[in-house]
């Protein structure tokens, strides 16, 4: 049977998006490591201060992810992504400039990550809603696999490359590569041909003869007195749309389980990464290159897992594969504090831990993302993504601060043990849901914005 052929502009549009994102993801990996090294090496930040920096980068997901959902469903998603990329390029480039001027302090490293997080929340909400719109639902799994492969490749090469770059030109200047990658992503987005999308009609405003209170226009108050009514109506409409996204996610048993598992994983993993960065530099005496190589091991595993995801799903079933990936991905982090012996042995065990975690999460992430998108109608995709980002990334600041506090109170290695063990509670949400019984993706997403009963395949 012949496969339907995509319109050329769709195919080329996805190619441009894929290219821009691939470069941007590598730049982000370099920038993340460089920003941490700027804090630890140049500003003598401890685990608690590094935890605050990481927390501030994800705090905007907690504050703004939900309000951004209706914006993404109403506006041009490509244009929102373009604005976010330009803003992030400017913000990242500001850090090496401040360092060169002798003005860089921890307060700047608190402000810049927070603002980066604001535009990251905007970009992510628009991006995950834009991909199904760009490629079509029938090609969604393959598109997600390719994009996840780029993420895994960035995880693989980014930290090692970041370590090399930071060692060669210094962490502050390495951030310029991250800024350049955002600029390239913005250019590729600008090259994608815009297209019409089906908009939901906006709620009707009160007619000319009736104001918000229901009184005839002739009895209405002066314009100054009645001005707040449209504002209140707009806020009420906005909140109703936000609530629709939250209700949609938490009435779906499978989406609810994925949200809880991801929240636990992200919170604990972020705390682990905060502790591990300081642990590797201060106690293991790893150079920036060795630190980057251990993190790159996760990228090796994730890249392998990405290409194994469809095969694993066919053999084990979609739900069982997601469960297995969640369990193995969490348990693998226990190898980080367990590593002992000489430096080569410690390095090898830590690489193994990150590598196994990468394989498991690489397999699971592709399937989870496709399932979420196929369970959601296009009119709710932005709000579904925003709601899941709110839950999943909203816990990251908590994990970052918790990691810093545990490192200061218990020590770096005991903190790693505690957070690695806590990761194992996340898979319970999936195991206790209907998801393990699902064999395949739904054939098509629901057509309406209301929650419907899901048929098992």
C-alpha cells in the first residue's frame, strides 16, 4: 500500500525545524554546563547556590506554563517560537558580556536563568503543539523519533563538547556558542512557510444593547466605570481555557499517570544533577572534560534508546515498554553514589549509570510524547502541553533547591543516595494506571475538546 506523500512545504518545513532544533539542543547542552562552571569556578558557588540557579531556570514553568496554554492555542505557534529563540539568544550572550566588563555576580546568574526559563516555557508549549500541526498526525511518531534522536545526540555530544570548549576558551565564552545556536534556530523558523490553522472562535462579546451587568446600554455607567468589565470577562475566559487543559489531563488516567511519573523523575533528577556537578568537581576532582564525558554517556544511551523505541513497543507493547523504561531509568542513577575505587573505576561506573538511564529514558520518552499528542485534539494541544509542563517542570525548582539543601545538610554523596532512591517512586504511578495494558497508540486523536473514554487496542 502506498503511503500518503507529504506536501513539499511540510516536508521541507520539518527539515528546517529539525535542523534548527538539532543545533540549538547542542548549544543548550554546552550552555548548561558552561553556566554551571561559571557559577562553581568563577563565582565559587556551592551546591545550595547552584541549586537556586537551577531552580530559577525552571520556576517560570510553575508560574507561567498554565497561562501560556491558551496563548499557544490562539496564536501563531511558529511566531511564538521565533520570539522565544531571539530573546534567549540575547539573554545568554549577556553573561559573557557582563563577565568581560567585570560586572558578573551571582545575582546576574539568578536573573538570567529565570528569564531564560520564561522564554523556554513559551517555546516548549508552542513547539510540542506545533509539531503535530506541521507534520500531520499520521507521521507524528517518526517525527518525534527524529527530534528525540537529535535530543539524544545533543546529550551525547553536547557535554563532552562543552567540556572541551570550556577547557579551551573558558566557560563564559563558551556561552556565546549557545547564544549563536538560538540565533540559528530563529533563522530556520523564519524560513518555514507559515500556513493557516483552524482557530476556535473567540467567545462573543456582549452585544451593543447589553453590558456585562445585563442592564440596557442606555442605563450603563460611563465608559470609565464600565471599562473593567471587558477585562474581567477576558480574565474569566482565559482562566476557563486554562482550566479546560488541566481538567483534560487529570481526567485522562494515562495522562495523569504520565504527569505524576514525569514530575517525580524531573524533580529527583534535577536534584541529582545539582549534587553531581559539585560532587564531580570538588570531591572526585573531575576536569570539565571528564565531567562532560560522564554526562555524555547518558546521551549515548538515549540515542540508542530512541532508535529502539518502536521495536521495543512492537515486541512488548506500548504500555509495558513505558513502564520498563521508567523503572530502569530510575534505578540506574543508584550507580552514581555507589561508584567507588580508583578514578578509572569510578568514572566507568558513573558512565554506566548515566548510559543505562539514557537507554531507558530514550525508549520511554518517544512513546510518551507520541501517546500524549495522540490522546489530545489539536484545539487542546497547547493547553495539554502547558498543563503537563506545569506539573512536570513545576517540581524541578523544588528538586533543585532540595538537592542543594541535602548536599549542605547531609553531604553530597548521601544526598545522591537519597534522591536516587526516591526516583523509584515515580514508576508506581504508571504501574497503578491502565497504561500497562495499552498495546499500541490510538489510531487517531479525539476530534473534540472534551475528555472521552479511551478504547484499549
